[in-house]
């Protein structure tokens, strides 16, 4: 499993979009691009990191209640 660090006090911005981009020079890496209101961030990840992140996100999603959204008027 990949290293998980303790939570820190950091500014948080809602994710508007994300994209997984194959690394052009290294097929063992994938770029994870995340767009927020503050701009884009780009992270490089290995297969192992992507697998761990996917499992962690799915586990967190199971614990997170759905948002009650109002339908558009």
C-alpha cells in the first residue's frame, strides 16, 4: 500500500473536473489533472498509487451520504 500521511490544515476547493492523461514519455505513469476554481493541478501517479487511490475513494464514497440537491428551476 502507498504511504498515507496525516491530515493537514490546507485550503480546500471543490473539484470542477478531472482528467486522467497517459504520460507521453513513460507508460508506467498517468497524470491526474484536477480543475478547481483556483485553477488546475497536475499529479503524476503510478499504477499502484491509482489502485490505492481508487480503493480509498470508493471506501470514502460508501461512508459519505448523498447531497440533497434541488432540481434546477
